[in-house]
């Protein structure tokens, strides 16, 4: 699996567009980002080139203009990103971090129901308390 830790916030914005469209030309990406940001065309092209060098995007060079395809699935990138962030948190604070995400995110009713079901199942095997792991020696 590609390591997404080195994907910048700006690169994430480019990838989100390409994931949503399934594939895109640089012109399509530029049109969307020029509406959403104050970035210049050259900046956006640089981001696309960087994503290619990091192997997150691949250009179909048999067509003009080039059509860019994601080389990492959006779900995999999200999973990796969330787990990387949570790995840096104290075990005792992960619940509060999830609570903060739920409070401050737009979530559909369907997603809320899925979370409720997941939490009900998780509660069956959850410990009473989670111990701090911040000072634990790592082997």
C-alpha cells in the first residue's frame, strides 16, 4: 500500500477531485480548484506532477490531454490517514477525538445509524477503562 503520510493538504484536494470524478484531465482539476481556491494554474499543475512522482496519480499519456487516474483508492487513503492520526494520540483520548469529529462534522442520517450500530456492537467487548499508553516502552 502506498504511504500517504507525505500527501499534503493541497495534494489531498487534488486527489479528492480525481477520486470523485474517477479520472480527470488537468484542465478539469484546474477548473474546480480555481473556483474553490485562489491557486494559480501553475500551482495546480505542480501539485499534479508531485502526485505523479509520489505514485498517487498515473497519467494516461496515450490521450491528449493526459487523463489522470488515482493509484490509491480513496477508502484506502482515508483509512491510512485516520489510522496514522489516531496512532499519534494517547489511547485515553481517542474516544474524545471521535466525539469531536462527530460533533463537528456533517454526517448523514444513514451514517449516524451505521455508527450507532457499530458502537452498540463495540460496547459488548469494550473495556471499562482504557489505559494510557504514552509512557509505555515500545519494543
